[in-house]
């Protein structure tokens, strides 16, 4: 099961991953819907991830009004980006440079949560994250946050945290332990996890 929580208590979860862009006023931006409640609706459409129960998560055109949950971000791999490889952002703007990065990706029946810490040797540009997710087999992906907001808790003490307050988390619960189908990597400053059977 995958749930999107706003103002969520980090202590009760399966896997936890920061989710979504927020403005300086603490309000969500882009497209964001949690448990049937639209929290942000941009005046433009885009590609993002949408789901009802987690196992049905997939990339869709947003807003996806028939889905209980959806999240938008910067498209790294989508129907509009995968052919050109060109990410729709200004590399010299606020999303540019080398920094911590958080992304959500999907391939076949696997969801990939990616997180690299800000100020570590694994901080990356968006193009580097896009290429790494491609190497991991991702077919679709969005970048959801970065810098000091790039935080995760994948259990077993595997965390990336900073002192920055974040406002929403994607929480994933597994139906059963995933020892054989889970690929986990923890390097200095980077975590990612792939799993099925949510």
C-alpha cells in the first residue's frame, strides 16, 4: 500500500520518502492529492504518479480526477521526456546544480524510491539522477524534491535526514517481506529501494 501523508508522524511507517514541492508559505504546489483530497491543483497539466491502493501506481496525465492519490514533480522519464531525454527545467535556476535529490520511478511491477543526501558525494544534477534511474531500468520517473528537503527512512536505520522541515511523505507498506525481490543499496549519502507487492 502506498499512502501520501501531509504533516505525518515519521515513527509509524514501512518505508518513508519525502514527497512533493511546497512553497515558502508552507503550501503545496504543482499537483497533489492525498486520500481523495486535492491539496494542490496547478493551472497546467503534466505527468505524475497516481494510484488508489498503491499496487496500482503508475504514471498518468495529471490531474487524475478518478484516482485517490497523485503527485507531480519534474518529469525525468515520461511520455514527453523519455524520447528526447531533455528535462523540462532551467539548469541555472533553483532546481539546477549538484544537490541532494529525491525521486520516484516505476518499471514493470516495481516502484523505485531514490534519495541522495545534500552535501554528500552522491549529491547529483537532475540529469545524473535521470541517467542513474535509466540504468536501474526505470521506465517513468519524477523528481519530487531536493537539497536539504531530500530525506528518507527506508528502515533498519537506513536514513537520510537534515534539519529542514518537510511537509509531506510518501509512505509505503509491503504486503509481505521482500527479501528476494527487493534490491537495496546504501552508499555514503544515497539510498534507493525497489519493491513489489505493496
